[in-house]
């Protein structure tokens, strides 16, 4: 059954209203043109296509091509009308030139994908100096840093780092208080800032250095980013204490306690302040840093003894992939595998510092 098209008939009231509005519009346009002419404003009219000049070489061939193209378009329209009358699907006609262009585009797309893959692999090798797990560090040491296994390991950790940086709204860089500058990567901080994300420095393991050194490092690091002194609990459970105590007023007993946590409330309050400025009211926080600086221990201390705790250890490379931990309805923490950046391994002193802090196995 053929479906009837809706009628275009309209009431006289609507018809006269349309005519009235058109007349009013034309009157307004003419009035504006008169005012513009009196004030000397030249109103540029749309220029007509002058066509092909007589002096144009091969003008007749161009006109013939245009006429041929016009006839092809008309023939295609006629064919589509006939197919629609018969109720058959209309297949759009793709010219040979367009087909060649599609094939060429697919070939270019493939070559571009291969080029981007090579570029990604090179950037991964440049950013990450070595792997962090026991097995992978053993492979790097004995097989060489250019071995295929070592390169694949570096790329895997690089992908996890990129994933955390992409998902996070705020990135917390965990530093070892015994030697903060050797485990700080300024190029990573600059890249995070280029994405429009915020950076927080967390000075962890403050129980291993004198209070005077902690105060000096806080004053120095706070010139660049917000910095919080932190001590993570070495034991998990509900017995964790001292969350609201600042590093300056922490007692020796709390610093030596396995259940003592310092700086947790200060960090959580800062993150909640950032969350208020986000439209959704909640943020993802990436925890990044060198191996064995205490990233997973920081997250366990922030959880207040609730739920399953992340695995930690006294050797580098315990965390293999990104892990998400929900602190509350506004803050979610993303744990990242520890990576050693190539720019910090060039000097012998930095290498010695990595070994002393057990960043490498």
C-alpha cells in the first residue's frame, strides 16, 4: 500500500500571517539599505560566478567535462527515482576516482598507524629507563637493556603509567624523604601540567630522617607544588593512629610506631578541596613515583583499615599494574607500578641512591 504524503494545504489565517511577515521583513531590509547608502556604507552583494574566461586554455574540453558530469548526475538521480518507485534499496554510485581515494586512504591509515606505533615504542624506551620487578630487573641486568624482554617490560610499565595519567584528575608524586630529588622527575611533572592536571608532592618515610631535614625539604619543595609530609603505617588494620597529627608535632613514639600514620588527613582534605572544584564532585587521584617509595603503603594508610589492602613489600616491583581503590564517595586512588626514569640514572651518585633505597633489586 502506497503511503500518502501529508497535504501542504494551510489555513488562510496562516497564509496571510506569512505574507505579512515576509512583507515586513522586506520593508526592514530596504530601510536598512537606504540608511547604509546615506551613511556611505557599501553593501557588498554576492558576486555571480563569471564562468570560464574565453582566454582559458582548453576551455571547450572543460565545458565538455562539466556537461558530461552533469549528465551523469542526472542519470544517477533518474536511476534512484526508479529504484525508489520499485521499493528497492538505493545503492550510491561511487566514482572510480573516489574508489582510488578510499584505497589510498586505507593504505595511508595503515602506514600512519605503523609510524605511530614505532614512535610510541621509542618514547616508551626514552621515558622509562629500566623495569622494576625482580624478574624484570634480572632480565635487564643479564640480557642487556636492549633485549626484547626488557623493552617489552618497559613498555608495559609505560602503558600503565600513561593509563594512570589519563584517568587521574590530580597526580600525587611520592618522594622518599631520604633523598627526594633523586626520585623526582620534573619532566613527568611538566607533562602532567601540560594536560591541565594538578600535581601534589608527597614526602614519604619522614620517620627515617631528622625533623630538621623534613622541614627543610618541605620549605624547598613547596616553592614548586603543594607538598605534604607523610608517614605510612607499616602494619595494616584498624589500629592505625595519628592521622590528624602534623609532621611538626609528631612524637618520637608515633614516628617509630608500626601503626602510626602522619599526614593522611592533610592529604585527604587537600584532595577534597580539589574535588569541590570539579563538576561531578569526585576526582581520581593517581599515585606515581619510583619503585619502593611507598605508594601502595600510602594508599593502605589512606583506606583507614577498611577493605582489602594492596600488597606491599621491601623489594621493588610488587605492584605490576594499575589498581583502583575507592577511599570515599569523592576520592578514588589509582596505584601505579613504580618506574625509574632514564634521566635520573645517568650519574653514578643517583644510581647509588637507587640501590641504597632499594628502588632496584
